[in-house]
């Protein structure tokens, strides 16, 4: 006979909370990256070609960083949602099983 499968729902809930927390933190970091990209034109000096090149390279890094943080935030949010759904499914199944046993017990007592 195969061994029983036991799920620690509390542990899954902790993982869900952690994933959601990471998603929130990544969103906050993304906002800081966007804010860091908002620099005055004089930040990179006044040399005609070099200043524009540095400004362009910095803007590209900020854009790439924003995209990566958004992707990370979305991924952790999806993980959190999937874990929340898993917890809900296990709890619903447990309630159904418990309800079935209660019903059988009540009928046997009659």
C-alpha cells in the first residue's frame, strides 16, 4: 500500500506569505529604480557626444532594470497566487472529507 500523502498547510501558507512579500518588495525596488532614472540633463556633464552617450547608456540600464524587477514581481505574485489556491484546495478537500465522515458517523448512530 502506498504511503499517505501529508501536506503541511501551515507551511504552504508561510511560503505563500513569503512569495507575496517578495513580490511587494520587488515592486518597491522597481519604484526606486524608476525614481533613480529621473535625473536632470546636467548629471552626465556637458560634453556634446560623451554626455549623450552616458545618458543613453544609463537610461537603457534603468529601463532594463525596471523590466527585470517587474518580471520578478509578476513571477513571485503568480507563485503566491498559486500557493494560495493550493491552500484553499487542500482546506476545501479536508472540509469535504470531514463532512463525509461526520455524515457517516451520524447515520451510524441512528
